[in-house]
């Protein structure tokens, strides 16, 4: 997801035109804080992962199809 967010920051217009935004879907993340047990934190992280990994979630769709954006393909090819 991190690479997808970086691509969105650098190629905001291209990502928006392609309908592959990630950031707009991250505004309702469950918070973590230092008062929580490690088990509780892990539980939240796991549930958020499962939510985003759902095949119907727009974040998963965006990440899996970012290569359809020419600028993303060019950058990925440069790092192979």
C-alpha cells in the first residue's frame, strides 16, 4: 500500500483520472494508542488488513491495478 500512496502523492492527477485513489479511503482507520495491549493492537491491525484485502475494497482494486497508469509503469520498470 505504501508504494501506492507514494504514486498517488507524485501522480495525483493521473491516479485520480484513472480512479485508483487510495488516500481517500484511509480516513476511517481504527486508531492505535500506547495504552492498548500488544494483543489489541495486533487485533486492530489484522482487522484493518482483512478489510483492505477484501477483493471488493477500492484500496485493493487500486493497488492491484496501478500498473494501468503509464507513469506508474515507467517508474516500476526503472526499478527492475
